């Protein structure tokens, strides 16, 4: 039996493997509850450390001076990237494209920590779709910001088919979905020189931003990596 400070909120089979949403109390911080996601029996994300997910939106917003911005977020997760974008008064619309309907169900059922706040914002729209497939097709509408947080890294992908996005050809197709001056942001748990070079061959400006987090439970500093690119 699991300990009383541990609870499975949802467990489903998906095309990418078993998907689990759970919460647990931190033994080192009694009273602190964290929500965690695992996919195919691998840890995916946690509400305990969301600095890099939030920075994916905040840095992209710093790079764009416009108003009434149209933001596309690839991957709902626990909602921290979308919420960070919605915190800006310069954002007029946030569309989240999520591949797994189960994750959208967590939002609808109020199972994730930010569900109430996200659902209350009329600027938010969430659709079930493959964001990589959309970005590979001709755009129906262009965006000011495109923020992708789906795979572990450009080399460690949830599905093999996602790999085409990280190539020069895939980025050229994705760039068509950006308005003039638009910003593409991509989250990764690891540095990727090949992806950075592909970005530099497609975009005029590329920034690679490390986001450090000291995990005191394991006594290590962990680093996530954010890749940003724009044409002008």
C-alpha cells in the first residue's frame, strides 16, 4: 500500500505509454504537496520546480515588444508555461496544443494545481492535436510567440516522429507560423549543439539560456536549457 502522503490522481494507457498524475507530500518539508507526472514509467515534470517552464514564456515575452500578442504553446503539462504567458497584459490570446486528451482532462477535472486559474481566463484555448504536425503544415494563422515544451530534449524525444521538427527543414516549416518579429522558444533538459546550429541556419538571432535549479534533496544543481530564435 502507498503511504498516506502519496496519491495517484489519474492513471491511463496512452499511445506514448502509461501516463500517471500523482501528488505527494515532501517528507523533508511536511505540509508541502507537489504534483508530478510520469510517462512510460519515466519522470516527466513536477510542480516543485517550474522555473524553466515559466522562463520559456517570460524570456520570449522579453524578446517581443508587441502588444495583444498571439501565443501558441505546444504541450499543456501542468500549465506553468501557459500561466506565465497569461500573466502578461500584453498577451491577447494563448492557444495550447496538447497531444494527449488525458492531460486536457486533468485540466477540465481540476486535477492540476493551476486548473482553476487557467480555466477562468477567457484568453486561453486548449485543443487536442499534435503540435509538430501542425507546425509542419501550411499555417492557418500566424503567432507572435511559439513555445514548445513536449520532448525531454531534441535528442531524447517522446516519439520518433517528433525528430523532424528539430531539423533545418522542420524549423523552416515552423518559421512560417511566426508573424514578422515572432519568437520561437523550445524547452530541453539538456544542451543540444546540433539543434542550436540548426536554429542558427534558419533564424537571424538565436539565444541559448540555461536555467539552474539547486535540488537540495539530492544536493545537486540541475540545469534545463531554453532555445530562443527570431528572424528579426
